[in-house]
C-alpha cells in the first residue's frame, strides 16, 4: 500500500503496519528461541544421562578391578605365609634354638649371638 509521506494518517498507518510486522517477527523469534532452548535442554539432559551411565559403568569396572587386585594380593599374602610356615616347620630343634638365642640377644642388646654358636 502506498501512502503519501506528508499525510499524517498515512504516516500513522505505516507506523502501525511496521509495528505489526515487528510484533509478528518478535513472535516468530520468541517461538524459535523457545524451541531452540527446549532442544538444548533435551540435548543436555541426554548428555547428562549418558555421562551418568558411563560414570556408573566405569565405577563398576573400577570396583571389579580393585576387588580382583585385592583378592590377588590376599592370595599372594596367604601363599607367602604358607611358604614361611613350611620353612619354619622344616627347621630342626637346633636351628630353632640358635635362632631364638639370636633374637633374644638382639632384643636385649647382648653381644653377637652368632659368636656364641
């Protein structure tokens, strides 16, 4: 619509038309921005859930590795204790007596028990 720019009613009409167009544009922008915000929230929620699931899976895997390592270490300690027990059980009475004298002498600080043997 062409209006005379000198006509006040024409100027007012153009101004109202422009305002309506701007309102329509703002409504579209608001709808688009609301839609983008909703999409971003959905995407963030999906990433958060996926990250939480990955963290839980990694935590479980780590706990399993820790449990296996603990069990391996405990088994090694038992094997070592068994070897030492067998070695001690294999000592004859003379060896036990000599070791006992050595330990006692070192504990109380008297001379070298090895020299006494």
